[in-house]
C-alpha cells in the first residue's frame, strides 16, 4: 500500500512534511510506503539528511506549487505539474491508495471534485472532522467547510457518509446520528433543518437520534453530528480556540488535549471515489504524521468502496 503526501503543502513545508513523513514511515514500516510529491531540489536534500531513516520513502517530482493565497480553481487548472495536481492524478490512477495535503484547501477540494470526482449519487462531498467524546473515543462532525449552504437532501447524505466512516474507520458498530439544531424538539430550527430532520428520521441506512443542541457535542447522544459547512466550521474553529486558550494558560487535561488538531492530523473528504485528507495549514511534523496514519486507516478500511456500494444501491 502507498500513501501520498503533498511535500510542498503547509506553512512549514517542505521541512515539516519531510519530518512528518519520516515519523509515519517508521510507524507504517511493515504496512505501507510513504510517497512524497514535490520539488526535488527542495525535498531531496532534506531526505538525505535523514540517511537510512528515509530510505523507504519514495519521492515523485512535481515542479510547481499551489500557494495558500492562490485562487483554487484557477491555480489547479493552470498548474498541472503542482504537487496537488500530481497527487490527485496518482490517486485517480490507483498508484497510491490515499493522498494527504496541508496545502491550499480550496485546491484540494477542486482536485477532489474534478479529478477523482464525487461518488455517483452523492450530491456534494463533505469535509469531516473529529469530536472527542467525554466517554472516550471520537465522534465525527460534518460538514465543516465544503458546503456553507445545504439542501435538506445534502444533510441527509452527510448522515449516511458520517455513519459509514464511523462504522468502518472508527469501529463504531451502530453509530447514532444527530442533527445540530437550536432545540431538541422535532419542529425546531429553520425550514431546511426541519425538512432534513424528516428525511433523516425515515432513512433506513442510519440510526437517527434526533436534534442535538450545541451542548450535546461532546456527550454520548450521537456519534455522527450533521450540520451545514458554515455551522460546522464555526464549531471547529471554536474548539481549536479552546485548546489554544488552555495551552496559553498552561492548563492541560487529557480530554481537552484531544482538541489539538495535531492529535488527528487532518480532515477527510467524504463522498469522493478515493481517499483524500486535508491538513491544517500550520501542520507540524506530528500533525503530518497523524494525517498519513489516518490516510492509511482509511485505505485499509475500504471506506471509499463502502460509500460507493451504499450509494449505488
């Protein structure tokens, strides 16, 4: 199995990418090979400094870089030899089983939509993130930024996508699904939320709990939390700020330490034909390593095939 990494993606690339790749290669030594994609002149010297520790890593040359501030669609189209475009071509061709990048989020979404493409039947792919639970483990929150405005049918599909990920990757046998809303009662919320509730309630592929309030995010009511990308992104950034505030005050707790983005490493794009993960722009080597490990777990679980099979039926 091969897991690819955009070596040029992120504020601290390529150094953080190489450092994280070496860490992941050690952990996956008997299971998968890490493939670095980037400018050889920048990446090769960093690998050589590691000596034997980096011998298992494969470097694929990509002459161009999509910078963080570039227009995603235009840059992806014009820079076909960028590390992101090359990574998606390799993923689409089956040369790697997962592709990870801490680079331009918009370009990663463009590549997902126009290279590997959405699974037939999926209205819009979603970006998912992970929610630590007070009882232990993680739940999954989606969407967290790909779709700021959603139709009820999209929210229903997010419930299915999240359930499949929770079952096959997180190992939750019968994941429960909740709809983030401003009240628990069935009739609460906007017209879109109310319509989504009715669709989720009768969907035979999921175990729907009902509406959730913000205070239910970390409890055991739902393993999968469904919301539009606008709401999800606000929740995600607020959670990150809680960790930052506690760290600044030198307050540490095992539960709140899970709010640190490094613990998971990245956010999977669900609903596309292959495995792609978007990392934080400020990803450290630890975050890069964990993103690659997550990519391996996704590929090993066969989640993309599970999603294709579900939406085909």
